C-alpha cells in the first residue's frame, strides 16, 4: 500500500531522520547531516510562503515541473537548486539536535497551515503556485531524496 505524501511527512519523516547517525557521511553531495536538516527547514519555510514571489521559470516549464512532482520519478543525485547556488550555507544552529528540533517545528507549521485552510496556495520560486497536493508532493520527493543521500531507503 502506498502512503500518501502528507501522511509520510506527518508520521514517518522525522522518525526516519532520527535513525540517521549525525556523523553519517552522505552517499553524494557536500551536505553534512546538519546541513541537510537546515536545508530542509528552509524548504518547509518556503512551502509556507503565502506572499507571491517571482518564479524563475517560464509558465510552460512550471507546468512540466509540476507534472514531475506528481510523477514517480525521483530527484536525481546531486540535483542543484538554481536559487541556492553551489556553496553550502553557514550552519545556523549549534548542533544537529537543535536543527532537528527546528525542522520538527517547521514541519508542524507546514501541517498547521493546511489544517487551518486546506485550499491555501503557496508561491514557490522554482515550482510556481502550489496547492496542497503539489506542495506535499514536492516536500515528499525532496525529503526522500535527502533520506537516500544519507542511506535511508524506503
């Protein structure tokens, strides 16, 4: 039985992250475990963006990218964000434990926004305007991508 994206995010994502050794060497990429946690905090924060932001992609490309979100195709290893650049951002938190706690809070905020109004639209700088199913699909795909980066297979 396939789990729904939102159910995975609410019930399975954090326990899977907690299984990763904070010193685990990633299978690809530059991010440490803590960098990945902080990167995902940012992703959840962007997925709560209600103010329109400029999308860097043309409408035709956005349509294709949103179709990709709903497909079974994963993000490729070493996928680079066109808005984040090549370099790692400085760590914001003192420890991976603190970053994980902040990620839990960002996830809670994300879940809460749809409890309050399920028809909320979110503005994403890469994927355009997202409704709940597209936003869930994006975060699920992104979460699975980084779990695999640290050796967690679903």
